[in-house]
């Protein structure tokens, strides 16, 4: 009979019983994720409605931003808006970009992450939602009139109203005709159009596969969105800067938010969070500690561990196969620690 090497299954330090590796956390389920996303979007929409604010205050904030930009020579809105108004081949596609991609690209990337990059999904989704809530705080505390709603003497043209015959929108932001009254017209600061586009760019850059086309899209999408929101007179340049800053703060707060949610789940007896709780930055998270699980039907003493021989066969305690090499106990080890191997060697 060929010689075999006696090995032992992994055992717990406390009981010496064989252990099995704990099952990984289950992947997130769409029936729990979809209501959560809809809840956040509902809060976003409701917050915009509740934060209408006083019109005169919003106008004052808008004019203050415009004066500040002019003092710093940052006023790019006027030349862009004149270009979009003068050239329909630029202005009309820009209006479609502003009115649609904001609501298409972001959800599509969330679904793609959910299906193809599950380990990164939870952190990315938490980052997006945290930043959106910070944006709602900005809408509430600083209602701001966008350039398109300022008095015409300030030199801005609402391109969406100017080209409204080409699209589904009316003269009130990107809302469909007749629904403009359901939106908050004074939620210019910060620009979540730019913030969400930046999120999409980071997701594409980190997890899109690294091809030149994907990397180009990752840079172009937030950059073009920033130009579009200014050229269509929907946002000031500083609104775009604030949108990027909100995403940065949301990214920094994401680990804290995830830990807080996990603690709440444990306190409520809902168990650990689903898969995808690793670092978002793209570096692999440290491997989770293995939780010892005692295999059913096994004894809890070291002597009950059976050596494993070829083909996965096991011997009963004290049994010895001819010509089997037995691992000798370390010098000074107690007889009880040697178990069945010591008894077999004594024969």
C-alpha cells in the first residue's frame, strides 16, 4: 500500500473540533435595493419642493454668486449661453443632454454595478445617496435663482424655453410640459447634475475595464455636463464647483455611514449588511476573519480528530493503516494532546 501522509482538518483553538469556513455575505437583492433608491429619489424630489424658499432671497443669492464670479474673472456663463442661443446645432443637443442623461446614465450605472461589480456596489450606492442628501441640505439652506430666471437685463437666455418646440420640456427647467410647477426652480446650488455626472465618471474610470474609450467617456461626461449646465443658463460655475465638493464630502462620509448602518442593523437584529461593503477606492479590502463553525456530528475533543489519508478516507480514533507515517507529538506534549496518534505509535 502506498505511503500516505497523515494530516488533520483545521480545528478550533478552544475545542479542537473541525471547522468549516463561514459562508460569505449574500449579495444584495433588487427587491430591497429598488425601494431604497426610490425612497431616496422621493426624498430628493420632496426636498426640492419643500425648499422653494422666498423668491427675492433666491434672486439675491444668485446675483451674489454672479458678482463674486465676475470679481474673480470666473464668469464663463455669459459666453457659453450666447453660443448655445446663437447656434441651434449646439443648443438643442445640450438641452437634450441636460433634460435626459441625468436621469438615464446614473441609474444605468447603478444597475450595472449591482449586476457586475457587486463587491463595489454598496459603497458606490452609499456614496451617491449620501451626497444627494447633502445636496438637499444645500437646497434648503441656500435657495438660489439660476441664471435663466434672472431679469433679462442680466443677459441670460433660457435655452430650454428658447428651444422648447424641439423637446418634451416646457419653459420650466427640464420638467415635461405642464409639470414645471412640481419642481423647485430655485435649487441651483449645488449642481447635482454635475455631482452625479462626476460620480458616473469615477465609476467608469475605476470599474469600467480601463479601455481608452471608457476612460475617455469617464472624463468627457462630467466635463461636458459642466459646460451644458452653464451654457443652458441652469447653473453658475460655482454651482458646478459646489456639486463636485458635495460629492467629495459624500465620499469621505461613506465609510462612516456604512458603519452606522451596520450597527443599526445589528441592534435591530437584522444581521450583517449584504455583500459589497468593501472599500470603494478600488483597493481590495482586507480578507474577513474566518469564523470557526463546528462541523455537525463531530466531537469537541482533540482526540476525536481523525487523520485524513489518500482519497479523503479517514481512520477511526486509534486505528492505524499499515506503513502509514504518523506525525509524532512535539517533545513535552501531554499524552492527551497526542490523541489517537500516540496510542497508535505505542503499538
